[in-house]
């Protein structure tokens, strides 16, 4: 990667400030690629821009974020310590803090991606919520899905990756393992702590656990 001297980094920061971007500290913004911003954009300290980055209107980027070859829509917030690389985020969504969006990820409108969530090569549709400590890899998640803390898509079988499909209006409880390839059909509820290996039926509840035992 070409090394850019400090004077050039400051000059690049000053250039976007002149175009109306609110930069909290021009000495702590590294624009190492091409940055195109809409109106009413705010960038906090220690943000790194790499590759080609497009930011829409009314966007706030929190401190210590890395944006690389990505596109951010309008009216959204990227909270501190988030990494967005090779991904697209739709309008009125929220990412972070401490989120990682990896290449091939497409986040639709009004989506919540919370703290310590990693998403890879997945499509997350409108009004879906993944708020805590989850890994969603190689998945298609439809509208209005809730995914609980600690849930993962088990996408690799040791030889190749497999996809997970979660249809609209489903609720996935905390600490759930979805063993790909698997399809979670519309309106499914999966109880916390379950491991799902087979396709579900619509509007059904699945709980896969051993009974609790007391042993003295």
C-alpha cells in the first residue's frame, strides 16, 4: 500500500471540510482512498478511510471506525469501533459499536446491527435486528427478523461453506446454532439454546434442549 505523508492526509481532511463535512479533528482523520460524502455528514476522531467509500446524507460516523470499499446510505449511524469492508448499508440503519461487516454483506433499510456482531457475505433485509454478539455468515435474512445474542450460522462443514435462509417475521432466541444448509421458514420461533439442523415449518416453535436435571 502506498504510504501517504501526514501533510497530504491533513490536506485531504481539509478538502472534505470545505465541502461541508463536520470533521471533529482534521489531524485524526486518515483518508487513504477516495471519499465521497453527501450533506450533513459528521466524522469523529481516528476514522480510517480506505479504497472507495461513499457516504450518503445525514450520516454520523463514530470514533475509531474503519471504512473500506463500502457504501453507506442516508440517515444512518455507524457507532464507534466498527469496521465496514466491502459492504453496503441501506438507509436509516444502525451499525455498532464494535460491529464488523465483511465483504459481500448487504444491509437493507431500518436494520439494527449491534455490538460485537460480525456479518459475512450475507443479505440482511429491512427492519431486522441483530443487536448482540452474533456471527451471521453466508446467510439470507428476510424482513422483520430478530436474532438473539450469541446466535451463529454454522456456515462451514470443514470442506465448503453452506447458506442459511431465515424468512420473514422469525424470532431466533439467544445462543442458537443454525447448522447450514438450513431454511428457517416464515414466522418460526426458535427457543434459546437450540441447535437447528433441519428446515422448519412456518409459524412453528422449535426448542431443542435436554431436560434440566438436579444431581446431588
